[in-house]
C-alpha cells in the first residue's frame, strides 16, 4: 500500500487527485479551503486539522505518531504545491517515478546545501539544544559534514518504512509534543524555527 501525507496551508490541492497512490492523508494547518472541501467526498482522502506550528514537520510527525504501528509499505511526504522552486517539474510525475525505484528513501527536491554551519548545532544554541536533548540519545553525535551533498526542503518518497520504525515512537512524540507544539504559531516572520531544524535533520533520522 502507498500513502501520501500532504501538509496543507491555504493551498488548493485539487492536483493531488492525480497522485498514483492508494490513500491521501491531509494535515491542514488552517481552515480548509472551499476548493479542497469537495475532496472530502473522495474516499481516498482523510482530513485532519492540526495547530499551525512546525510547517510540514508537524504534519509528518503527527502522521508517524498516529500510525507508527501501522505504517504503509511506501510513504510519500509532500508539501501542498504541484510546482515549486525546490523541486523540478511536476510533483505528481516525480512521485510516480520514484515509487518505482528501489532506493529506501529519496528526497524529491533538487535544492542542495553546500555545507553545514555547525555553529547552529553547538550545544548552547537552540538547534543544538534540541538535537542533543531529543535526538542524540538515539542517533549519536552529528558528523561535521552531515549536510554536505544533501537536498533540503523536506519532500520524500520512503520505499522502506522500517527507516522510521528503527527509532522508538517516543522519539517522534518528544519532537512533536516536546518542541513543535511549544513553538509560537507561524506569523510569517519567524526564521529558523522547528521546521528548519527538522528539514536539516530528517535525512539523519531516516538514515540506516
């Protein structure tokens, strides 16, 4: 079974009807748009409203927490845009292509980091405090080049969901309830909040 999780915020996602998957789980951070309400009659869709915190990171974490013991064979984690600056072309075509590839995990975006600002992850900083409090006990210390050659912006095809369950449910719960739900709601001005922290570290979590 293939399930896609879409993190929604005030975007028309009618395009998602053409995704080549069995079920679409939408986590909406705002009031569901009238354009999207018509999709609620489609049996492939499941709608959930969650607090406007953590952007796509909160949607992905909430899905993992809610379905940890019943994850699908293949899981797709997406933003709410068919076309965007961080991925090349049509996201529907990208998903279709990469569901047929045997790689355990694929980042669908082409935006690539050139290096790592490790000062972000010093134990005295916000990101460092989060990492060493919530992730280091499970993942160990970060290598200095952990972001080199990696793509950002957090859209994934996960062809092996054991990459998720290799870590305990408590780790995801602590990230969601311990950090994300304690952040201020998005006001369009906050920089380098929880969503950025997770964008930089998803590939470490999913690494085998």
